[in-house]
C-alpha cells in the first residue's frame, strides 16, 4: 500500500511551483520493457503539485513493470488516472502472473487501488483546475473488428485481407478474452456498461474521454498499414464525443502523436511509442501533452 504524500513530500522541487495552478496532462504507450523508455518514465515530472496525469494505456506487458511505473507516477502527480491498453491485457508466457482476460484486468485494477490510481472501474472524478470543471471519464472499450478494410463486411473477410497483407496483431496470440468467448463479445459488454455510466453524467458538465484505442475511426487514416485499423477501436463509440459533450478525447495505441478535430472536438493522441519511432520525431521524447486548459499543439513528426 502506498503511503500518502505529506505536504513536505510534495514540496516544490527544482523547476516546480508549489502554488501554480494545476494542469491536466496526458501520456500513453510508455512501453517500459525498452530501457530507454523506462528512463524517460523515471524522469517524468509534473510542472506543478496540482497537476493530474492521464495514462492512456500500454504502460507495459508485465504486471511487475506496470506496478513499478504507476507507483512512480502516483508519487509525483496529484492524481493519476489509468486506462488499460492491449499490452497490459496480454498474458506473456514469461510473466509470473499468468492471469487472463477479465481476471488480469481486475488484478491490475486492484493494484491501481493500492496505489490510489483511478481506473475505469472507479467513480469519474471532476477536474476543477484550469479549463474545468470537466468530468474525466476513463474508458475501457476495447475493439470489435468493425474498423474493416473497404469491401469487407465480416470479421472473417477483414482478417483474411489483413493476413494477405501480412498484418496480424499480436493480440491474436496474447490478448485472451476469458470468460468471454471472443474479444468482440468483451468489447460489446464494455461498451454497454460504459455507455450507461456516461449517460448518467450531469448534462451541464463537459467530459474528457480517455481510452487507449481511438473512439472514432478517423485517427486511423494515416496508418502505414491500414489493415491494422481492425485492432484499433469500434464503430459503437463513434457518437460518444458528441453525445457526452467531450471537451477533448484522449487516446494512444496508434503511435502517431498529434491532435485532430472531429466535429469540432479535439482528439489527442498522446503516445510515447517505441524508441525506433520517437527517435525520428522532431520533439524530445516523453513530453506530456496538456489537455486542460486547452493549448495549441504542433505535430510531433
């Protein structure tokens, strides 16, 4: 169990202003099995004591690594909010924790609760800092193979096209849906439960929707391998940003850090990505993305 920070523990260090108003920051796809990425996480710091951090999935594959990263971040930021990515849901053969599917996810939620990290299973917090108030809604919606290649109308046909193109996501081998029969069945259950919770948010409050996978399909358009969109979301969430008054949608997964607008709503991809990817970008790796108050953002590539 993490010991809560005292005021002394949270005193401003170099470059931090103890009295500065907080900002809502975000990052995803830390992939800390890479030593370079682990070093970046070790150096991540808030700009002010009141900063919150959204972690939009893919911290890592091994339970011990996920615990380490969330422990470090929860010690530094006033509040950390995490959603799972596909990598957290994998069951690698050499991870001592061999839980699968829902039970693996529940185990990670239990770890987060030990650390004081919020998850999609907790009450939605309200951001009252600059740019607020806004309800922060961490979402775990998964995907259901409905982001299909043109001309395909079934999962089987879409998977055949992807396999022909040499594109098969590792999820097919390591992301188990137990006790659901399929990943798309798990996705349907998650979408139904999450939709009911989002509909209960007071209508006078905007939201910040946080999901590992894009909530709409448009962000997948620049993928080098368009067939990979199959593993990138679900059409069932396409109207959520409008229906649930999103001030911003935060996601990762694609490793294409940028902000685009869909129906006038910013969708912000906040991934760090693999070292081979961030070394090509013009911006230094590990830059937190400010979600609220909203600021203009230059593409990282």
